C-alpha cells in the first residue's frame, strides 16, 4: 500500500532513508495522495536541504545522547507558524538516542501537537523508544524490507487507513458486540508484528478519544470498560515487545475484553 499523504499523522517513526522523502511531501504545495510533486519551489528547496520549514535535530558533536534541552527547544519553536509552507517538519535523527528525560519532554508535545507540525522520528530500533512515545506515532517501513522488493527509497508503506478501520471496529465492539470483537481479533491475528504494533497505537488513540467523550456523558459503566480495555492494550504492547506471537496476543485481548 502506498503512503497516503492526504491522511497525515502528526508523528511518524521510520528509518532515516524516508525522512527526507516524507518531509518533502509534507511541505509540497502540489502534493497528491502518493506524495510530493518534486517540481514546486518547496520540493526544490527540500531537495537542496534549504527549506526553512524542515528542521533536523541530531545529537551534538561529542555527545552520546539527544538531550532534554534539545527537545525543549523543539517544543518552543513548534508553536511558531511555518515560514513558507502550510506545515513544518521536525526530523529527529537517531531518535533512539533520546534519553528518558528527553523522551518524556517530547511526549508532552506529542500529546497535544500544533496542527501545523509533523514530527519524524528516525530510528532502526523503535523498541528503544518509550511505549508511550511509540503509541502516539505511526510507523512507516520500506518495501526494501519485504522479500522480493526493490530498494527504492521513494517507496514507503502506511497501512494506517486499513488499520484505522480495524481500530475503530475494535473500540466499537467493546460496547458488547462479542461477535464483532472476535471478528476483529481474527483479522488482527493475521497482521505482521509491524502492523500489529501500529494497530495497538491506533486503537489506543481511538480508545482515549472515546474515553474523553464517555466521561462527559457520565456513563460510569462504559467508562470503566474503556479504562480496562486501555490497560489490556498496554499489556498487549508489552507482550509484543517480548516476542509473544500475534495469535497469542489477539487471544489475550479478546479474552480480556470480551463482555458476556
């Protein structure tokens, strides 16, 4: 599936080879559902690494980590409107080198990001990021990681459209539709580990949104069920990191959230 630039997330986790392609697509003023036009002034500046709305953050020479002060600088700058494009992009290189303090500082802006900002976290080791950080980002992977694919850095995969539908169906099923819940688990069982991780992130995002809506409705029973489901998804994420199979995790989610 091609990356759909019309459905931008506020944050992505990917490898460094995709960061520039994604950033160019974000600032392009003639982009389509596939990506950038590669012809406009924004694409030209992005290709020459001089676009004023694309920022790169990397560890400072001699340092082994990306410090909390660097992330705080991003937070301050992120609320300033873009210079030329409609959106601005922050590319965090070697994002797994952020220490815990830096990641927690980054998490604060990921939770309530400005509408005009897209964050790109580059890492070959996503597990080194805090689960709370990963849960607020969409993962992208290249076709080159799939068997029999070419090595074009222009190709990147975003299954968020299908996974969003699956996440929405899962949350809707929590209302008591056991058949629909089991159907969701059957589909989840077929996901690879990468897609499974993305599903968990999207499902939690949808779940937390529903939680906020339920709290205003005053239905304590539904609110408690959603809180329980969120805890189940957090546990499922921990199981995935421990290399538990997708089938076992899907079974755990179903058994733990199934409403008699």
